[in-house]
């Protein structure tokens, strides 16, 4: 062997030995790389994917856990990894975007909203007494409305109808009397 080739072998040997395998995490529907996926190995090692969905595969692991709020959680065993791509299924229940309108001073606004008004303070000072036993006034009112009230309304309606009929009778009687006198 040539000294030059031996030099290249010695130079490249550490990079081959210590090189980690690069993998990419991709959305299964759109085939777009997914950023900020939290990857946990069973050995306790944790990592995040970069902006282009890349992460370095750890040297020793049996299972990887992929977690992102917009995607279904996925576990991958070492024997299942064949290529350089891991596909994640979108979570159909996840919100894509949340828009909040309002003031930036949220803490101050909440303090103002939660501050009790003078009426509330006065009301809180009064003792809250709930009488024990049945409410006699409520029972009496209900009985009056259901027993006597309905009959009373019917009587009033009959009286009004009778008054109408009597007025018509008097008018007709007056006309009759006027015709007889002529």
C-alpha cells in the first residue's frame, strides 16, 4: 500500500467510526419536513429536529419516541428503521392556528376584571341566610294561581261578555222604542 492511501484511510477512519446517521421526519400527507419534533430514546437521550426536519440517530437505542402537538405520537423500534425518513401522521383533532384578539396587558386586565365591585363587597358583607323548611308564601301563591286564579279569570271573561250583550240589548231596545213612538 501506498503511504498516501494509508494517510487517507487513517484520516477518514475516525469520521466513519464516529459518524452518526442523519434522518429526517416528514409529514405523511404533504411530504414536508417537520420541525421541532421531540425525539426521546429509551436510553434517556432527547433531541429536537431542526428547521428542515433533520436529527442525528443515536448510537445505542432500542426504541425512539416521536412527539409533536400537531401529529400523532409514534414509537419506532431499531429493527423498523430501514431508510432515512420517518413519517408522522397529522393529528386531526389539533388546532392549526389560534388567533387571540385583545390587549397585551393581560395581567392588568384580568386584575381589573377580578377586582370586586363595591356592590359585590357590600353583598358579601351581608349574611347569606337560607331559611329552613318549606316556603309557605310560595306554596300559597302557587295554590291561589292554580285553584282560584283560573276560575277568577274565567269569571271576569264571562262578566265582560255579559256586559257586551247587555249593551247591545239596551241599544236594540232603544231602537225598538223609538220605532213604536213614531
